[in-house]
C-alpha cells in the first residue's frame, strides 16, 4: 500500500513523517462498506480531509454521498463506477482495492474508536502545520514584523485546530447551508414559535427578530441612565438560565446558551449583585448597604444557591484590547463552551497601537473585530454602545442611527441595532412645582397634566429596533422596574420575562 508521507523536517535519526495510520483508515472504510449503518456515528466525527491518504478521503466522501445524500447502499459494487478512472486508486490496485478493504472487518466493532483515532491524528498534523508556520514567522526579525499580531494570528489558527480539526477553509456547499437553515426553522418550531436563535428572555423581542442568532453582531445603545447594562444583564442571564434548565430536563437543542460577559465598566460582584437583587426581589441599594432582614437574607442565599452552576462567566478585566478580548473569548469557547458573548461596553475597548490618536479609526477596528469574532466563533455578540450628546440637544429625545457615538462603522458592522428610550426619564426633568394654596390655576393645570402623563409613561421603556438585516424595524415596549434593575414584557409584568 502506498503511503505518501510529507516531511516535516530532519532530525538526528533521519526523516520524520507526519503522524498517520493508513491501516486504521482502510479498516474503517471497509467497515462502512460492510455495514452502512455505521455512517451515522462516524460522519459526526470525520470529514474527507481528516484522512491522511487522499484516496481514502475520496472513498469516504463517496460513501457519505451514497448513503446520506442519495439514500442508497454503498458497497464495492455501487462505488465501482465512481472510481474506475481514479488514478490514485489505481496505484493501490484499482477498484479491487474496495473489495480488499472489506475482507478484514476488524473495525466493525469499535468503528467510532477508529474514527476518533483518525480524527486525532488529523489534529496533530494540523497542529504541526501551525507550529511550523509560527516558527517561520517568528524567525523573521525585519522592521515590519508585529509580534503581537503574530500572537493573535497564532491564536486564531490554534483555535481552528481545536474546534475544526485543521479545517482550513470556510466554504460550504448549498446543501450544507440549507440543512442549517432547516435546523434553525426546526428550532423555532420546537420552541413554540418565534425563537430560531437563542432566546432573549423577552417574548416581545423574540417575536420581532427570532432571538439572538449565531454570527450576528447586535448593538444595544442608549444614553447614560437608560438601563442598557440592566437590559443586557437581563438578556444574558435569561439565556444562560434557559440553557441550564434545558440541560436539567435533558433537552439537547436548547434555545438557551452559556454566556461570557465582558464587563469593562462594572466589577463582577456588582453584576452579580444586580442579578441576585432581581432574583431575590431585594433592591440592590439595600443589598449594598446591608439593610435587609433575616428573611430577605435567606431569600438572597437561596437565590445564590440556585444559580451556583449557572453557565454565566464574567470577565471584568479593565482596559481590554479587541485582540485580547478575542483571545479570551476563544479560550472560553474552547474551555466552557460559551455560545453567546456580551461586551459592556464597546467604547471602553481599545484598538491596536496602529490607530494612534484616531478615535474614529479605532472604533471602526473594534466594531469590525467584534463582527469578525461573532462569525469566527459562530456566536451572537451583544455589544453595548454609548450615544452622542446630540440626543440631549433635540426636542425629540428618541435615539437615531446617526447618534451612534464616534463612528458610522458601528451601524455598518451591526446586524441589529437596538436603542433604549425611556420617556419617564426625561419627563421627570420637566416636573412642575407641587401644588400649594398659593398656586395659580395655570400652575395647577400644568401639575395635573404632568401627573396624568407621568402615570401613562411611568415604568415603560421603548426598545427601538432601528436596524435589522433579517427583518423589519419597529418598537417594542417593555416594563422597567428601577428598584430591581429589571426589564419584563408588558404582558408579563407580574411574572418573570417570557421565553
């Protein structure tokens, strides 16, 4: 059997070949040809390019196409027309080789173990390739070399090896892409409608854009005091909680997700305090001051115990660069299996040194980096953003896309842009004096009108969907409980947010 072994270098003992086991590859292919039912297990592990021998890779792909795509039997007879002119197979003995590899049957028991070994050897070969490239770039000491950029590139390549077994390209067939689209629709159907991505925890938001989708960059922007951190925390918590509950119930296709929350403004304990406040129904102000009763403390301890294993990971490292955030996110994806990322907030990230003092260029680099991260890890990235002061200078305080601070690239890179607008926040600044015996009829009328309006808008928050690649724009009204920093659906204001 021909075993073309690419060289990786010389050592004292001679020439070292890339790790491989062509006998295991042949045995596994023989088992698949004998019992096509093994394809279901093996195809979850192996791709064509995991095989060391290119001929074996082509045989494997032909088997998959025959069994999965065409729903036909794959054996030496049905595969013969596909390989009669294959030059590589001729070197191994022609189509008779297909019969030869079925003679042993050694892999019929433990086919999955054979597939795992082939996959792991492919990982090692990919790792060797990355290592070789790292060494070649590292010995280059020219002035144009950027060591930090090389580290970032190496991290990307190592992540690809860890996640995809050395997959070098992102090209997908239409059949593969269509299958993913059908799976997404199936998730929405199984969830009872509306949610084809990961749940936001709010029925009204899920209804508008189907949840948070893989590879999407969602920008949530507002002026200070509007509650953008509170809403992001609510969404992240509900997504993680849904995943935890689905895991406990044995549901494989969860509409929840493990979450990584990069908090560049608040500390981890401050975020945890917000969540515990909302869960235990104790105001965060009372928690910070310790002004709680023994019963409230028991509720707090009970809530903390319930959330002990919540797949919610907080990184509160200040001053992160976009490169460092991407590195940490890849590590969390690999180690913790995170499927959603929250960044609070975008303007506190730093770009590379190359942007200098050009803030617009730096923000552009950051927004592009977050979109690239979403696509690379195939997770939704929810990034919070400040709005410019231009909002305060207008009579109509509702945010617009032009208010996105410092760079139009945020709007360009985002798949969805959400704004928070709370009319009660601004209405409070226009409060007229309290009524006294000396108040004029005009003052009384103004006060009465203000109070009526206040009752109408109190506790309401408008979530403006200003941009959406996947559907229509619009406005969703949520209820905001300032005491517990909690948003909820208007129809569910007396219970937990809907899914």
